[in-house]
């Protein structure tokens, strides 16, 4: 009964936060004349195919700067901008959906955008020493991967290990979207748990509590190095809760961990639950993987191989639960998501393991990393080939029209009620 009350209270808090985010109307930001501004690059630059985006914090405001690829920027650069800050505007996507770009930026405290200003780098290394060090390590790690693994396979590995999709081409990104496999390049609890387990094994010679402490510290540093996205933070919190449960000798309940992580993040920033699509999709998919499979596995016993049955159940659960959101928010539906995931997901754990090994040994010597790089390249090439081939199937992905918001509310209300009821019943044998 107490567990049921816990879930009801937490879901009520999340729904209340969601309603508050949608109902809150911020004051209009004042217009700012063209001029010269000085500030610091507050996040890692997001480099794309044709330009790069910088989050620059100036005195009294935070702006998103779009600039070319001619100049090289890093976190902590002090820069001088000459341009016109403008208020961001919503836009229509290729699927005909209006994207709320204004609130998407507002959740991160960004109220203005500046397009292709004149930028002068005044100094470097002005940010946090820790973040500078971690981003430097990340850059060297990625450089080591590129030496032993060619592109585009190295780009996919960067997405698998660190959730880095900035270097994906538009065609490559669209293939992942069309096949419903874009989630594999978003940091999940699986990624950070692997990092924590490795750290605890490395420090296993230490007393038990020291090893667990090293694992927690490793998770925190890994989340910071990955850019501190909402998806990574949520996964990091859940992984830390899992380690704390082991320290205390208590069973870890992933469902409670997910709800507590989401509640903590919404308490810190209420806007993410309404305007952060990555957080929303990550929450829905994780909840589906935790709560749904025990209730539907009995319908898949006709699949004799246990590993195949588990992947099928997990993939089906996640996609069915996120599909309504994708219909509504993105107007895109993959008809090949389940077979694509069944062919790709089994190879991901080994790919990540070999990729980590190739990157770390590559920091020492390209010769040492060659064997790991060769085998990880083979797996990455297979995964890209599968995704590319399936994305070319006629009608692999279709665009859908407007999906009424009331339909979304009713669908997820039904799912929540079903989960709340079935989660407290004995799981099927």
C-alpha cells in the first residue's frame, strides 16, 4: 500500500509540474540593440555539418550563437561578440509540426539568439578547471577513436559511448530516425552503469565503501564529460541510487529510481518536463522497459530463445509506449523499428566494450588499439549497414498528420492506470 501511495504521489507531482510549465507565461524579454558583448562559452560547442552553436553567457543574459566552422572554440573561451541579439522564433518542421523553439531554449535559460556575428577570442580556459579537464580528456579520447576506427563508424561509436550526435550527417541521423534506432546513441542507464562497474572493478583492491565511492564519483564525472544533458543526468541519478542501494544492502527498485530521478530533476528545473523532448522520450522509454515487460512476456513465450524473447519484449514495450508521443510531437512513425532493433541491439554491448578498449588503448599507442579497433569497426559497420538497408525499405517510415493532444492525454492516462494497477499484482509466472 505504501508503495502504491509513493507512485501516486510522485506521478501527481510530475503531472502538476507539467501543468505548471504549460500554464506559466514568462515576461517578454526586452529588445536589445545591435552592439558588442563579451562573455564566456558556457557549454561544449555543438558542431554540425555546416555550422556550430555556442552557448555564451554574457553579463545579464545567455545567448545561443550560430557561427561558421572556420574558428575553433572550446568550453571556457572568453569571447567578444559583435552582432544583433534577437528573440528566438518557433518554426515548422519537415513533417509540418510547429516546434516550440522559444521554450526549448528557455528551459536552458537562453532568451536570445545571435546568427553569424563577428567573434573574437579574448582568452581560453576561463571556465571550471574540472570541466575543462574532462572535456579535454573527451576530446583526446575521441581523437584516439578516429585513429583506429574510420568515419562514419567512429561517429556512431562516439554516439554509443558518449551520446555525441553532433557530428552525424543529416542523412545518417534520418536513417536512425526512420528505423526507430536513434535511442541507441542517447546516453542511458546502461552506459553509465558500465562505467561505474568498471571503475569499481579497477578499485576493487580498496575497502568496499571506497570502491563504491569511486563508482559514484566516476558516474558524476562521466555525466559531466558527456555534456550533462537531461538524459545523461537522469541515467546518472538512477545509477547512483543503484550503487547506494548496494552499499546499504537494500534491493534496488528501478521504478522508484526512475520516479525519484525525474522528480529531482523537475524540482531543479520544472521546464524540462514540458519542453525537453530528450528527457520526455528517455523517461517514457525507461518506464516502459521497467514496468511493461513483466506484464506482457507471457504473450511471447512462443519465442524459444530466451535472449531473443527478452530483446523482443523490451523493444516492443519501449516502442509501443513512445509511439504516441512520437506521433504527436514529431509526426513520424517507423514501421520497421522492432525488426531493426532486434538486429542491432544484441551487438551493442560488445561494440561498446571494444570501443572503450580501443579508445583507452589508443591514448597509449595506436598499435595497442588496432585489434580492438578492428573488431569494433566490424560490429559498427554491421550496425550501420543494417540501419541503412532497412531505412531504404519502401514505407519504412511514414509521416502522420496532426495527432490531437487530447488523444495523447487519454492514451497515457490509460497506460498509467494500467501500470499502477498491474504493478502491484503478482507478475505472471
